[in-house]
């Protein structure tokens, strides 16, 4: 299907670039078939467009993969969704009230090791994950145990189950739980349960590998250094900072295959897919469930999890409830000065409307 056949999709793609993003690759699967379009540039100083099918950093989309594996273990009777986590990971001396569900729906209260941001504007710093601090340390590697130990050395944000707060720590602990239960690495479990069965040729949990091995666009990071604003190429960065919470590499095609398989019931039994899609009331209007957000478009409920690396890259992953319609996208940042909180939500809404309404 050519670009001319879906001008509304190409327009919504171009609007991201016009708003200041570096590049975008959009992939849509629906009743009209598959449509793939790109806009923007692959690299600063070049006019080449982003590669269709390129590999990119998907950030927190990783959480949906990890949640799926955890729920598969629940389906197999190896874990209880409302069972305590502490006994499986005794080295951490976790609060015994924290359950598997609380990790997946962000109600554990564990300190977010990339920093806590409170509604009143208070910030409790975590490991270098933003601004110049991250730019200077972006190649630094961490072990998962170091990430969890850092978080546990800080006071919990709240009592387990009392409130909701998005924390990368939850999914790092969930991945270590997977490893403790199976006796295998997270990579081995992802590969055997999701990546290989679905033929996801561009999807990998890269450990502390700093490059992107497949064809890719460059991602850039704009930050303030004293009085000066700087832009740095952050295509190379160490993803181990976000192990299991945001470390994966993938492609828009692989994210389509995964999300379509998940929502159509190929990866989880019906009762656990329902659990995965039922929002935690404490998450309020965000409608966060177990590694998925639910969104009412006015005509249907769709499910999604988007993501961003600490700098340079973003990912979109949306699906209808039956998996027949998906929107997946790779976003790169350029060197433009843009206010993400102002620019991103309306551009995203136009894109979602173009596909699902």
C-alpha cells in the first residue's frame, strides 16, 4: 500500500517532525493491510530518511515483554500473582507484603532507582538518568542487583499496595524473579517464550552492549550545561541502567507481531490476559494494568505501552483488543529545542486518532 493511499497517516507522521522531532517511522496494520511511512532524517547533517524496519531503543515497552513472561509463569503454576516476592529473592530482604501483582502494576512502593518525582515538584535523585548527569555517564554499566540495592537503600515511597507510582525498580525485580523461578537468564526466557516463537528477528535484550547492531537512526540528546545548551549523539548508551524496565532493542515490525499476538490471546490464557488488561484503580486516569495501559478512544478500548530511553529514542506500541489493528512507531530526537510536555501529547493524539478513529 503506497503513501498516497493513506495520506492521513503520512500527515500524522510528518507532524511529529514538524513539531521538532528528528525522525519517525510509523507502521500500521489494520483492515486495509500494512502501511509503513517515515519522515524526518536518519542523522543530523544528512537528508536520508529513517530506515524502514530499523532497530531502535524501545525503552519501557520492555515492561510489557517482562510482564508477559511473569504471567506465563503464573499460568504454569510456578508463581502466584498475589503471592509474596520476598521468599523467591531472599538476598534483598524485600518487604514481605510486596506481591508479584504489585511489581507489575507499580503499587509496591519501592523507590524508583532513576529518581522519584513527587506531585508537589519535589525530586529525590536516583542514578544518573536525566540531563548532563546522564549524558556524562551514559556508557556506565550496572548489574541488576546494583540497581535493586540502590533502590532498597532509599526509603520506600509508600506502604505496599497503598498508592500507585511508576517505578523502574518494579520491573528489574520482576526480571530477577523470572530468573530465580526458572534458573535461566531473562534473555533466555524472552528468547524461548516470545522472541523465537514469534520470529522477532530484530528484538534483543542487549545487556550492557552500547551500540545498536542493526540498521538504525541516530538519536540525540539536548541538555543544559551551566548557561549553555548542548546537543550530543546518544545513539551509543549503556542500556543496563534500565535492565528489564527499558533496555530492549526492537523494530516496529517486531512490536506489531508481539502486540498483535499478545492481544489476540496467543501468549496468555484468557483469564490472565484479562488480568493484564484490567487497570489498577490507584493508577487513576492513566489506567495502568499489568504492563499495559488501557485507553478509551470513545469507540473502543485499546491497549498500549510506549517507551523512551533516557535520551534519543522513543517507541509507540498500540493495539485493538483483538490484535487486528496495531500502531507501532520508532521516534528519534534531533537537535531542536522543543517542550515535550507541550508538543508530544497533541501529536500523539492526532496519530492515535488517525489509526483508531
